C-alpha cells in the first residue's frame, strides 16, 4: 500500500503574543502532519490554540501582537514562515485557503457576492473578468445554493447563515487549493444545515482532491468527517492518531473527558458528564502536565514534570505519564 506524502507539516511551532502584561504562549511546541487527500481534525476546548495554529499557517497574525517565535510550517516542502509577504499573498487563496468561523464578519458587507468571489479568482489566475465571474458562479453552484445568478448580485446581509457559509466555502475552493483550513465552519448553523455543509465539504474534497485541516470542538463531527485526529490543550498536542484508534482507545484523560461529555442517544442521565475546572490562564501555566489540576488520575510526577509522547499503538501517541508503563516513549 502506497504511503501518501505530507502536504502540510507543522514542526515545533511556537506562536506567542507579546502583550503589555507579558508573553502569552498560545501555541507552544506543536507538531502536526496533514497527508495528501486526507482530512485531519484538530479538537479541544476554546483557548487550546486551535485557531491560532490555523492563523499561523495562513500567516494572518499581522495586525496583532502575535508572532511565530520558533518552528517551521512546511507547505509542500516550503517553509511559509520565512518567505516574503508578497509570496504569502500569492499562496493564500491559491495554494492554501481558509473557511472562517463566522462568515458574516469574514465577508465584505458593502461588496456584492459576485464581486467578492470574482476578485479571489482574478488575484490568482490570469483570466478575464468575464471568465472569472463564470468560474465563481460555477463554484457557487457546486455548493448547492439555489438562484445562483441572483445571489451573485446580492450583498451578504441578504443571505441566511447557511448561504453565507456556502459562499465562504465557494470562495475558499474556487481556485482549487491543495490545503483547506476549516475553522469551526458549522458552529453557528443549525443541525440540518450543519449536516448539509459537512456533506458538501466531503463531496468537494473528492472532486477537487483538496486536503482538509478541520478545526472543531465537536467530536461527533470529527468521527463523521476526519481520517486522523489531533487533540490540543493549552497550546500543546496531548494526543494524536487515526480517528478509529482515538475513539476506540482514547488514552489521555483529557481526550476521555471530551468523549465522555458527548450525549449518548438512548441513554438517560440525570446529569451530563463534564471535565471539572477550566483551562488555566496562559500567563500562569501550571508546572508539569498542564492538565494535572483538572485530572482525576494525577499523581506527584504529573505536577512536577511535563510528559513527552508515549506510544499507545502504531500511529497513536499520547502525552501522559499513565502511558509510560503501557507503551514506549516516542
């Protein structure tokens, strides 16, 4: 069986925000690999560093106090951290695209949909405005929205949330990027529209061959759409592996807590499962394992020494001292 190559590799990524109150280590030593044609899910609570990782990959930290302090982001072998701004602009929307969490704030409110989609095509392809408009119209039609011709002449406020999200998907895929980053694209949508959007992304992925980095807090969505999973906590990867292995044999207490918190169909319970406590303030991270203050299984070593990765099974690793005796260190 032929092993697919990595289209995107994030190596030892450290993204820090330099504020008046001190340095915030939002992403602190992350390693992620996305294979060609695959969908990789990144899960974790708010504040775990998922979106900052995505913005680092897209080089969209300008205008903030954030900076990639260390590490490499290899897109098809090229380190995008160390290239010029003009080259980064050519990559964004062309070779790598992103669907943002809230389409209403991502679309320009004073530009018609057709113009916004066409502008994206003209930025990356040397074709006429008429050809670009037709290409944008065809991609919007592929997303399954009705009355495409009329919608191309409308403004974002005239569309529903689901329609705006489909416009964002069309904009991200119109130039057929090699990598698509979807940052919680279904969060603001109802369950019916969410299912339609997920089906749409899977179908477009098959047609275009795009690799997807899917950021979400919904493990049900991960089980349905992803091939591999990365679990993040406090700016670190705490567990990663293929989706079947993670769901069948979760190893890290944090992953187990996330899975236990999913309501189960047909099971009646007086109270839903939850993870006690909250994500620590990034300015005052605990020593040792960052999850130790919330972990029911923590012991002395957890509070004094941060664990490395231990092998749970082939292709499945976990950053937890409980795994030390069960497997070998990676």
